[in-house]
């Protein structure tokens, strides 16, 4: 469902950017710090358009893989091939590919923020890039806390001693 919403949003924003590209040439905004030439604006709008089109394509691929996985999951057990493990691995791989394309589509949306601020000049774009680097760092890096954390050998020995004492 999120992929469908993001794909629809990406194609709508692509249409909006295309309209802005072909619109009037009167861009007398006082907030623009960088290049104010028509070629500069065209390059900026075109880069945003390409970013949104990539987001659309990635989200459509995500929908494709998730739909394929849902069909594979609903195949009756008797209709499956003889090797059940290969089929489950294939379904898992298909779901993972859908997740990968969804992540790429979302990243294309993240990358569109600095490109949008590029319209107003290089300084807002640079500041947005710095914020985006920190944001992506915290989205990508995990810290081993809770149930999934690996215990050190000393902690495992203490746990074994406690279990033996009980």
C-alpha cells in the first residue's frame, strides 16, 4: 500500500515539475541565492524530474515483486514442486527484492529534498545534504540492543553459571 501511494505521489510530482519546466520564464523570487539563468532553472527542474521518475519506477517494481510474492504465498501446498525448501527460499527472495526496491524508491524521495532546495541556491542545498547524511546514517546503522544483541563470551559464561546454580 505504501508503494502504491509513493508511486502515485512520484508521478504526480513529476507532472507538476514538468508543468513548472514549461511554464513562464518570469522567476523573480528574492529568495534565490545562486544562478538565476533559464538554463540553470531548467537543469534544476530536470534533475528533480529524473529523481521523481526514478522513485516512480522503483516503487512500481516494489509493487510488482510484492504482488508476485503474494501470489506465490497463496499457492496450495499440494500444487508446489517437490522441494518445499527451494520454494520458500524463492518466496523470501521475492519479498526481499520488493523491500529493496521500496527502499530505493524512498531514497529517491529523500534525495529529492536537496534537489528541491537547489532551486533556492547552493547554501540551502548544502545544509539539506548535511542533514540528509545524518538522517541516512541513523536509518542505516543499527545498534545491538535487546533480544538480537550478541553477548560477549564473559556474559555467556555468567549466564551458564546462573543456569547451573538453579
